[in-house]
C-alpha cells in the first residue's frame, strides 16, 4: 500500500475563548469554597480550572488525517477507495448540512466553532452511511489530499 502523495493532518482544537472559560469555571469553584478558607479556595481554583481544561482539551483533540490510503476522522477509518466526490461547503451551506439538510445515517464530525466543512460521498454499497460531514479549517487542502490519495491507490 502506497502512502498518499499529499499527506494531511489537522487537529480541531478548541477555540481560545474556551480556555478563558476554563479559568472562569475554576474561579467559580474558588468562590464557592471561599467561606472554608484559603487552602480550599486555592484547591477549588486549581481543581476547577484543571477539570474544565481537561474537558475542553478532550473535545478539541479530535484529528482528521489522510494517510496510507485511508481517511481517519476521529474514530472512523475509511479507505479512500470507498469515498466519492468531496464537496467544499461554505459557512452557510455547512450550517445547512449540519442542521435541516442532515441525514441521520451520515457520519458527522462537527465542531460548531469551525465554520468551514467538507462533505464527502461514501460510495461503498455495503456501507449505509451516505456521506461524511467533516468540520475543517482547511476544506480545500483536505479535498486535495483525498483526491491525491485516491489517485495513489488507483
């Protein structure tokens, strides 16, 4: 198996504002524990901030990769030979495909804080998934990597 000619990797990290919110959650815990003294206050600040940061980090740790003739999106791994055309969605069209146009059988790797997306048709007749919806900051580059990987496999 040949590696794709245009390797692609993207991590859909959480926006910076979420880290500020994590600190504010820790501050809230600190204020709740304020009546119990300074040590519980510091514990609440550190513990609350750390817990909120872990949640933000885990939500923002999902990756999209095109390697070795496969598309790996989150926990899904699909050979590029089972994929059809990739359609780049502008922010308005992406919103439509993740709301009222969405098919319940589709694989959605969506992050609402990322406006762009790529919709990739699934051509495998044994797969009930009609398409993949992938939130991405670089839909053009992902589409090119998928096309190059398909050409390398063929």
